[in-house]
């Protein structure tokens, strides 16, 4: 599957295309295979996202998990600062990244 | 410390308003990202892995308590409560919002700071010896020359669109504490046999994917021709540097391809051409700048004795203080490398503690080291215990300068969009391993440097032990190299062989230090032993 990701124009936060909007949570992302260029152009023109691009992903326990470690770090936050990640209370979340 | 004059302040204030307008237009959509990107980069604003990242310039690493306090305020008000001190003596914030960037720059401008030329293909923040003005071995304080070059290079219209970024370091001692020969231009202020001061120019060094040690192209440029000679070096590069290939665009490639002799010939020709063109600022300007760097009002007859009855304090004194040119004083290094911590990170609260202590104990001066620590340059020995006590309470009292715990690590894949592998966790694991085995002390001076990609922001080429993170089919892998040095005995590290996984690299570092412990003679450092016995025994131990 392919996910569309980018950064929020105002805040720079990592965002994921949900099918109708952008979310900071990768688990909200939908497969955009075949539509990625069209959605990216439209959303960038609407200034809702900065430099969107598609990445490879796979389903993991029912949720999308980016295929490459760099995108998994983007999705979660720095592995060395669990307190700054999107799931600070989950002690096992590092395993999802690595 | 240098203080802005009206021109400096006007330039910085004008840039703030210019960028505020550019950011507004980007947010409104009248500038595309392609149009905006070079503009934000000229103001130090990157788009990194998690958010915008702002890199703030700290010229030659020198700052006041008030400036450090504002850096803390920025961390707290606009970021997530911390900042990261970098290997170019700057500070970076990792969680900046574009809509806040103008306000941040305005806050910085009020205390004579900015983010100009901390990115882009221009002359970057000029670095220097973090012990400048304090070191017992310096010929002269190098910072006035660094400041003169800062003024010359700021907004220089001819050098704002160079083939590639350009980094200059200025030192003034035989000991190189600024990795001078691993810069695009390294300048060493020297004294000739007649007692006159001049500048030795080293051009074409650098790390990155093609590490090179800069050759000396002229061993003595009179100081009233310093800027003109630098301009000649830049002009030849600007004219012939490879703009067609990003990976061959640094000046080191030009110097290498032309040969140092031919490059020098062209520089000398350009220098002669420039001599009468009025490039050089009036010498009076250098004299004016120099007054800002006069010695502080040192106490004469300050006490030399230090009460070493507290063993923890004594260890910190032995490891983290450096001889000073003034009797009764030392330079004290504040370690930003607590075992298990993130190298170079400091919380807003810690920055405020450092600001307070700099004001109280070091004539209101602090320095950022390229090794990601902070220096209080002028501390009375009599004040050391009080200083150490305050540092220790703030988690800043680690006694590990230049030990295997004092690791340089780039932000790596945890923050950087260019990185291929994480650097910080490896640094943490290595420091923890050696702290647990209590080998830090027995290993003595051992400089370990980690980069998360080939761009080498973590200076791995110059590590006694260097580690480079690479991506091997989507999995982090770490190459080990040995024998580098960024000091006056400069050398480039050599790769040992096949790489290791995250845990394997920690074991590998322990293995090579074991070889050192077995083979060392007398007081040899790791680097000395490596140079004496060569790579063979280390490879044998690593790969069998």
C-alpha cells in the first residue's frame, strides 16, 4: 500500500492523508495507490500541506506501518525522546519503529 | 564580546522584517515552497524530519548570559523546552512552527543574534577556538579576526550564491581546537620571526562524503590583507567551483582537481588583482573590533590552591578544567554529555543555569564548543567548587571531557531528514557501556564521533574512533573507523571492515578499546597506539 504524507504548512508537523483530510496519526492514513499525484497536487495547491509525497507501507495489526524506518520515525517522533512522541505512555512503541 | 553597532542592528532588524513578510506570503500562498525554500534556508529554517528546524548562529561560539537566557526562552516559548548545540558552535531547535519564525527572529535580534547564513550556499557561521582569549598557548585572541571576517562575509553579494556551502575557522595557537584543517578555509593567526602577526591560510579541507585535509597555500598573509586574501580564495572558487554536480561542488574538490599548486597560483593572481581595489577594510576597523575582545578585569594574585578533598570535585577539576593564561584562573567545561543523555542537548532550565553561572563566575561569557559542550572561559580557581556544585545540581557536572563518554553525535535519524541511521542511541549505549564497566578513566583521552549519514555532521572522519551510520536495505548498519584526528595532528580515520548492527557496534567499540588496553605503551593515547601498531591488530580482534 501507499500512504501520502507531508508536513503541515503552518506548524511543520508530520501529517498523513486520511481520504478527506490530514491527520498527525499514521493509523488514520489510507491507501492512496494510483491517486497519490493527483491528491498531492490538489492539497499542496490548497496550502493544506507542504511537499507531500507517497511512501510504501504495509498493514501491521490492522494499521498502516511505513515500510522504511525513516518514515516510521517520522510517524512517531524521536526514538530517544519517548516523551515527545505521539505515544509517550506506550513503553513498547519503540518496537514499532525498529 | 563584540557588540552590534547601528549598522549591524539595522541589517539584522531589516532581515527580520523581510523574512516575516516572506513567511507571511508563504502562508498566504503567494510563494510556493520552491520559491520559499531558498529564502527560509538563508534564515536558518529547515524542514526536518518532524517539523521546521531553526539553526541560530553563535558567531565563533561566543555568547553572553543574556543571550543564553534568550536561547532558553526560545526553547521554552516556541519549541519543546530544549535546544541542541551543534558541531558548528550553533544551536538548533527541532520543533519550530513557520508561523512563529518571524517572532523568534525578532526576539533574537533584540539580543544581537540571528539565524542568517546558517544554511544555504554561502559563508556559514565562522567558528573558532572555544578557549580563545583564555588559552595559555595562543599567540593572540583569534576572535577579532573571526569577527572581521563575519562582517565581511555577512550578506556579501558576490558570495551569497556559491557553488556550495562554505565554512571558515580561525584559530591562533599551535594546538588546533577548532578542526581548522577540516574547513573550506582554515586560518591560523601566527607570528613570524620578525614578531609580526599574520595569517596562515589552509584551503580545501572538509569532511562529508569526500574528506580532505586542507593544504597550506600561504603561510603568512599580513593581517592588513586578511580579507583581501580570503576574497581571492573565494573568488577563484566561485568562478571555477563545480556548480554542475552538488557532490563535487565544495572547494575541496576544486583544490584537489586543480592541485594545490595551481589553485594557489590562481589565488595569488587574483590577490594581486584585488590589492588595489579597496576590498580590505580600514585597519582601524580591526582595531575597533579588537577593543571588544580586551581581557576582562582579571583579579591579580588570585588564589592558585584548590581544595581537592572532595574526590568527585577533584575528578571534575582534573577532567573538565583547562589551564588559563591568567594565574589563578582556569577555563571550565560544562559537559552536555551526561551518561545516557543526548549529546549537545540542554533544557531551557539548564541554559538558564549556564547563563547565571557565566555571569557570576566568568565575566558574563560563555562559549559553545564544536564538541557540543559549553565553556566558561574565565573562572577563578577559588570559585570552582561553588561552580561545580551548581552544575552538578543541574545535571551539568559530568566529569568526562575528551573521554569516551564525551561523544560527538549528530542528530541522526531521530531528527534529520538526510540521515540514514540513528546516531544518538548508539552514543547513549556506548557511554553507558563504558560507564558501567568503569573503563572511562583508564582509557584516557579517546575522541569518539558518530554521524548518521555520509554528510559527516558528527565528524566521524576525525574521530580516534569514528562511527558512520548507513542504510543497508532499510536496516541501520554502522561502519567503524579508526585513527582520525581533528587536532593539530590531523588525520582521517580508516574503515575497519564490514559494519555492525546497533548492538554490534557497541561491542565492536569495546573490542577495539580492549586492543588498545592490551597494546598501549606508557601514557599513549588510543590514537598514538593505533598509529604505532596500525590497523592489523584491531581488525584481527574485530573480524578474526
